[in-house]
C-alpha cells in the first residue's frame, strides 16, 4: 500500500504554517481570553473553600495547569526535535526552539506557585521532595535546550544538539508523573487521573478543567506567535517573506 505523505510535508512548510495560523490566531486568542477569564473568576471567587486548606488551595488553579503544560510542552519540544532529526524539517526545529523558553517559564511558574502553596501546607517554601526535585530538573532541561541553541555558530549543529538533549530528557517526564507513587513524598497524589475519578468536589474541579483548557489554548497562541517570529527571521531572504514585508510597508504608507 502506498501512503501519501504530502499532507505531512505540507504541514512542515514554514510558509504554510505562517499563512494558516494567520486565520487561526484571532479565534484561538478569543477562546483563550474567554477560558482564562471565566476559569479564574469561577475558581477564585465562586468555588467553595477547601475543608482543610481554606482559601490557600485556590492557587491550584494556576499551579496544576502550569504543571500540566510544563510536562506536555516538553513532550512537544522533544517530538519536534525528533521530527527534525529524522525528516530534516526546518519548521520542527523552529517549534523546538520556541517551545523551550515557553516551557521554562511554565515550569518556573509551577515551581513558584508550588512554593507559595507549600508554605501554609508544609510549613516551608521548599523541600527536596521527589516531585519538586524532578520538576526542578525539568526546568534545567528546558534551559539546557535553549542554551544549546546559542552555544554553536552553526545553526544545524545547534538544532541537532538541542534535539538530542530534548529526547534524552524525556526520561524525566515519567519520573515526575509517577514520583508520588514510587517514593514517599509530601506532595499530594495526582488531582486528575485517567483511570480514577477526580479527588476534588465537582464545584472545585470544574473551574480547574476550564483553567487547564485555557492554559492549553494560551500555550498554543504563545507558541504560534513565537514560531511565526522565528519563521520571519529565518526565512527573511525568501521571496514570500519579502512580499509580506512589501505588503506591510504599503499598508503603513497608506494609513499615513
């Protein structure tokens, strides 16, 4: 059987990505604002207090979505690096590069909100807990991938080195996820499980789901915008990018 891979290579085209995302961004941006605004108001103002933690539990509406995206974003970054190594697609390396700083920020946010939550819960901002320590390693992996992008004069060498580190670092992801099951840890078990019912009351859990969806949409918007900037930078000498620049110049002159 002959497989038609034209769709796959079309998706790897920087020009196709740039032109397609121009249509997606307004709708995706509006959905992001709607989900994040409604989720924050719902979770912070209307969700009931926790019986043991009181209002301090509400930081979960930032902590859990940031943690989810930190892990999912790393898999995306590693997958983009693998596609670049195997199929030599320029766009995949751009996605990998742009996902690194975004993932690092989300991982830092997860660690920071976890520290703020840990003070009233554990009595300390930081403990060398298995989950917390493996998340710190994740932050270093993100920073390592980003650093390798600027450590070599050759862009090709930088892309390959970053991709290899990203792939090696995926070993840490299941460690993070299963750390609360494999070792004795202060960190509470997973709030959301694919095999069990959520441990939260529905009135608390529903706004959390909205926030998670909002964070996923935000991640998509931020990554798309970053990749679009990277495309314009790397493809600036191509005819189609020069055409975009001319169109933008004419629009600006016409507006004046």
